[in-house]
């Protein structure tokens, strides 16, 4: 009973590179490595679907700065609202103290 050969990600890329860069056919490569062509199609599909993540590089230095600015902006907005609330509460307290009950 034959054991299946397990290919590392590096080996898969090397094999796919022969197809994509060297222009060899899938059937040639499948025969060369003793693979079923469906495996190569599946690997190629995974490569292209995973390739999207490669180009979605998230720069922590930029996103961190933007997040810091957003946090500072929101903290300032909260501080301003707290000041307005404190002012209104003081005004209400003053009105209650000076209210004589006459309308």
C-alpha cells in the first residue's frame, strides 16, 4: 500500500511556479510529480484566493496613528459634552434654589 506524499507549502509553490512562470501544462507537471491534475487546480485556486491577503498589507504604524487620532478626537468630544452637562446641571441647581414656587 502506497503512502501519499505530503507536499509542504514551499513545494506546492515551486510546482505551481513551473506552471505559471515556465508555461508548462498542468498535465505535464502532474505526470512529472505523480499528482492528479485536480490537485494542481485546487492548489492554484488556493494560491489565488490566498493571494488577496498578500496585497491587503495592514500597516500598523499608519493604522495605529489613525486609531490614536480617533481616540483623541472622541475623548475631546466626551470632555466637551461633560462640560455642557455640568453647566446645565449647575444652571438647573441654581434655578431650583431660586425658585420661590410662584408662577
